[in-house]
């Protein structure tokens, strides 16, 4: 098996893919969006609950997808709690930049280092959208859009 | 090579010789010999097709139907000669019943926009099946929204067979068109299209068959089938992309209004009024895909030279072998188990998503399709988000199936 494959499918990703965290609907969510990848048919819903102080107090998701998209959504929901929408947007920018290999994008902050396990998708252009779909959906939820789709 | 048994059942077919005609099969992917199992998406091209296209551009390229000089006349003759090649291949009554389009999708849209708009009205019913490709769903939904026709879907069984008893019940006096795949691009199911056509005609409905998959594996005969429209794409039949075919019965094509307006489809034009050219040019506005059409002719010549029935026997043997070998993979479930199947095997693993499977086996040089295969309603029906699809062309061999099964071992290593 190639090193690139082992890099892509690290233990952490396989674990999150098989046992996604925060994998449930949320009736109290203040923000919710559905993400579709029409190319592959992957679908997920992101649920965010914003507190009175405007910070994200809860984040969860439901959906069907590959190990990469499940792991990405799982890790994202773990990291969103306690952050403001502006901080979540900054997380998106850094994560998106890492996945696409965009040198102008901001670096991942120290407390987001664990997301670096997903950087292997850079070597798999057809899989970048698997990793970024949950993140696009999260931004859509924050912006009050009900549905987004990546192509 | 592990094709010994294949040779035994099919002495007329020499897969090694066929493979030598397809230059791409001697290339590598990620440093591994290319194992191409995605012919249902688009087939590879034999040297004969590549040469024919190059020959047009190098020796006698000009626009067709216009030039009053030798190379235009020559290329027009080759272009129109392809129409006759296609006519013979599907046993249509007349070459002018063969209309060139860009692909099967455009062919179906042509029928929806002309036959559909002109002859169907509110409350008329169009019957499709539950296993259709999006290209045989969406044009009818668009027509429904525009004209108020009723779109009905004949269900498929758990095995992926058309439920003929449901079809019998749904077919009624309001049914004006039955539009169905000859063969499923996802499951490989071959539909009982002769029976469907006979029953639809008895009920007074017209029949359109999507032959994209079937036409590369099964002899199709317009006179025996009796359908009204038959569509397919060139690129799945070992020809170039950008060229497709609509077969339509002469009296229907004559009665239908044109699809697009422009050059080549007119008889006369003034600013007050235009009149239409005769068949098939009425439906071929603008400069066509000239070299691609000629390439398709070369592809059909090639299929004929190998022999479609010998190809069919070879592919059936491989499908059996693939089904057996895949069934032995732990946690693998084949989606689509109809008794009458051809050249396609879709499957899922209970421990890995189809996309992850495709990515992993890609690195082993194995090309398959993973996803919904442009048939999302069928995915919903079979209750899977996606499948891995291995599809077989005339150039595949048992070693390709062995490579697929071997590569699935790597998936199990990571995910199992």
C-alpha cells in the first residue's frame, strides 16, 4: 500500500470515520444547514446552537458519507464548541486552505493542530470536497442558509 | 494471463489480440498496469477509431453538405456513410431514421422537446422505470412542469428487476409514452424491452428505449424490437465522445417539429418564413461533430469485425467470474442480482464507503466508478447511498477481476 494512502487514512481518521463524535440531530439547534455533494451523493446536516453570548454552545451532525467526510465533520463539531461565529469562519479559512494547498490561507492555530491529520487529501484532488463539505455546510448554517452544494 | 477458461468457452474470441488494439491498456496508473473497469461510464478507444479520427483531420477535413470541392465531398460521403453503418448495426429500416446528436442525453431531450411538446398534453402519462439514469428522468420532469403531463415510475424489485406486473397495471389509456432503459447502467439488469414495447403498443403508447449500455453488449434490432425511439452515445460504444444517436421511426420523425433551428436543417429561409429540410437533417442544425461521427462509424466497424456475439459470450463469462470472485470477499454485497444481467456488477462493503474503496484501489491501478451513477432514485430504492461499480468491456480479462479483488484486500487491511 502506498505511503500516500497511509497518510490519508491515518488511525485518527479511521476512528472518527467509524465512530463519529456528536453524531446526532439537535432539536434545540439555532442554526441548521444541509450540505450536498451532487457529484457523489454525500449528504449531511450540521446543527449549531448559539448561546446568548453569541458563542457556539453545541455542534452536531448527521449524514452519510465516506470516512474522510465523516471524520472531518466529527472533528469539526468537537472543535466548534465555545467559539464565536467569527472564530468559526477563521477556522474554515485555515482548514480550507490546508486541504486545497492554498499558500495564502492562514495557518492552522495551535489549538486546531489535530485537524492536520486531514491534510493528506491534498494529494487526492477528487477527495478535497469530501473533507470540506461539512465545513462549507457549517458556514452556511452560520450565515442562515438552509442548503449548500459543492461541485 | 488467466483467460484459459474464457478461451475454452469462446474459441472465436482472442482477448489478447483485442487488447493490443487499445493503446491505453498498455499504460500505467500510479505506476501499476491500468486495470480499466469503468467502460459503462465511457469505453476506451481502439487504434482503428483513433486512426479514423486522425485520418479525417490529416487528409480530408472540411465542412459537410456544403463544399463544392473534392475533400468536402469525400468527408460528406464518410459522414453519411456512418449513418448507414449505424442503420445496419441496429437494423433500422432507413438511414434517414438515424439522427446524429451530441449524446444520448441530447437524444432524449430532443424527443421530449419535439415529440413531447407537440404530441403530449395535460394529463397524458409518461411511464419510466425505477432504474433510470437521470437523463431519462429529468427531461420528463421538465416536460411535466411545462405541460402538466403525469410522470409515473414503474418500480423495481429487490433484485433490481423491472416489476412487469406493476407495469401491466400502470399502463393505461392515458399512457402516451413508455421511456425506459434497455439495460441498467448501475445494476446491469437487462429489461424485457420486447415485451414492454409490445404491451405499450397494444395500449396505444409510443416507446423510447435508452440503449446506452445495451448497444455495446447485446445485438439490438429495431425491426424485432419495434420500438419508436432508440438512443445511445458513441463514447460507450468504443467511439469518440461528442457524438450520439437518435433512432426514430420515419413517420414519427416526419411528424415532429424541428428541435433546434439554424443552418443545415432548413430547406428555404426568408425573413418571413423558413421550411425544414428532409430527414434526418431537419434535426441536425449547425455543423455537426464530423470527425466524431466518422470515428463512431469506425468503432462499429471494429465491433463488427470482432463480432458482437463473441464479445457478448466473453463478457458474460467475465461477469460470472466477477460475481463469483466478489461474492467470496468478506462483507461484500452485490447490488443488483437479476437473472438477466450484462457486464456490470455493483457492490458495497459493510466496512468501507464506496469513495474510500475507489480511492484505495485507484492506487493499485484499478479504475472503477463509485457514487450514485447518475441514478439517485435507484440508490434510494436499493437503500444504499452509493455503490462501487465495476463494468466490463470487450478488452477486460479475468486478470482484471483478480486485480480488483486483490486491491479490495487493501481496503480490508485499512478498514476491515
